[in-house]
């Protein structure tokens, strides 16, 4: 972990945050990454104690100073905080300091979107102190990627490993792009320094789904000693020569057929199979609003494309297929990104049970294909963490729609985005 001090900590517990990050040491031996201490990105209302850029995600760490040490903190994101059973009352009248942290994380996401940086997951860590023995959080808040904790090295490390879950590592070039977006006055880091912190170029994970024939390189045998006098080769008659040529021709034809078959047939592995296809669609119009298609991704491994309680449910109740369609449209006069996920189940009863879970707030959702390495076309990088959300059931199929602004930060309760999400439920399958 490489620490870059851009300013002072914004809270007293911020010193504990910095000490915990420093304890991980340099290099990727523990977790790697770059921590911006006292960072205030452009367009963000206030500075935060730290922004941790990890190879597989970003953590926005905001410190909250409690009046006194506590044995237990009940800390819902939307609700009254209680310290050892007593309601938390601050001098500024706030009963829930989590709102400030969520606002800071939202501003960071908006900044990354505006700068078209790598769409890695952005998690929120609320560091509380001077000391808290145990923090109690609702499951729905955990599924949203929010962790409230006392910043010890182990607790902060656990949060980093739970929230930084991007499927592939950021390259040094992408890491510098994120750094430039969040701290434009800081010079870029060298490729060698970033690779030492775990950032590395890696193959697109989408290639793992392709049927590929690998031809291994065979090392040549050790040279054999050559005798001083080599016997002259015996002359082969026409019939043996013809037979040898025929056998060789048959072997070449067999190899060609095997390669063609290997390219056409999917490989079989143990566990649930996954097939991914990407296709383009024709444009659509719903209620007079045009939708520009940005490709569809068809998948058979539904749990791997979900997160939160939804992923747990899908692991126990497998779906038949998942189709994720992406569109660009407008809400008012502003551009939006639309992600439509259609999950098909064995029957309507299972679909109804899934809809009840999907409609409940804080139960997770379906990820955009860019998380698995299928980028949004036209170099767009929408981030659906704070998307407006709608769901409906049609027979054995459940549709989930997520909508965000393309050029600014989104909030789940934005009325314009909610209206667009409701309208998008009527897109043709």
C-alpha cells in the first residue's frame, strides 16, 4: 500500500485510518493499492480522510468522531444511530452521520464518470472512533457496499477484500487515469511502482468464455551425437512411399477436422456451465421516447452476475437464463444509461418468489456486463451503484431495470430516473 498525503485528516479518527493503511506495508503482499490521504476530488463538497485505489476497487473512507468510546454502535444508514443503546446526538443536530459519507462516495462516483475512468466498484467505509468494540449494521446496508467500523488494520483489510471485487485487476494506465481524476494536481506514478502495488495488465475475462484451441510449444529433444560415418538410407519402393504419403494426408485431414470441431463445441467443465453471447438489437421506441441499443449479453450463470441477497437466493434457486440488454436514452433532455435484466425461471411460482426479494430495497441487484469484462460501447462508463430501480414479473420471467445519468451522478430516488425506469419496463424482450 502506497500512501500519498494530499492534505490533513478531516477527523480525529482519520489518524487511525492512516495508521491502519500504513501498517499494511509497501507492495502487494497484503492488499496493494494507493491511498490518497486527505483527498478532496474536484466537484466534491468536502475532503475525506482517505480514498483507497485498489487493483480491484475503490474505497472512500470518511471518519466520524463519536462523543465517547462505545462498546456497541447500532448504525443503520437510514435511521437513528445508537451508542450503547442511547440515541446519538451531535452538536450539529445530525442523528445519522452516514449521510455525509454516502454523499462523498456519490460525488467520487460522479467524478469518475465525468472523467470516463475505469468503472471499478466504489465502496464506502465509515470509520468511527475513538473506539468501538462492535458495530451492528442492517444486511441491506452491507449489500449496498457500505461498511461502518473502527479502523483497525484487520477490520479495514476485511472491508477492502469484501468491497474490492472487480473481476480483473486495473492496469497501471487505468490506475493513473483514476488518480488523475481524483487528484489532478498529483503527477502520475510510474508503471513499475504501480505494478509493485498489484496493478497489472491482464487478459480480458471475456476471453475465458471462448472456445480456444491452445497448441503447446514442445521443447526440442537434446541433440543426439552424430557418428563419424552415417549409413546410407535404404531406398524405399514406390508402394511404401505412397502408403506413407497417404497416412500423412489422413493425419493432416484429421487434425483440421479436430480443430474445427474444437472451435464449434463448448468445452465441458465441472460445475454450472456458463455461455456468454453478445448481440446487437434494433432501435426501440417506448411511449414516444427512443432507445438506442448498446448490445445484449446472454448468460446461463445467474448467481455469478448478481450481488447481495439476490446472489445468495439465486445460488439456491437456479434460473434458466439471464439476458442483459443495454440502452442509451433520455430523461427530459439529458442522456441516461439503461440496463435491462431478464431472468427466466422454471415456472411462475419461482419467479414470483424472486420478484418479492428483488422488489425489496437493499437486497442487491444484477451487475452490468462491464464488471465481467464486456465494456459499454462508445467508450461510455456508466456506474449503476446508485441507479433508479424497478422490477416486474411476466409469467416465469422477472425483469429488473436500472437507470443512471450518463453525465452526472445518479440517486435511487431521482423522480426523473424512476419514471424512466418504469417506462423501460415496457421495452420489448
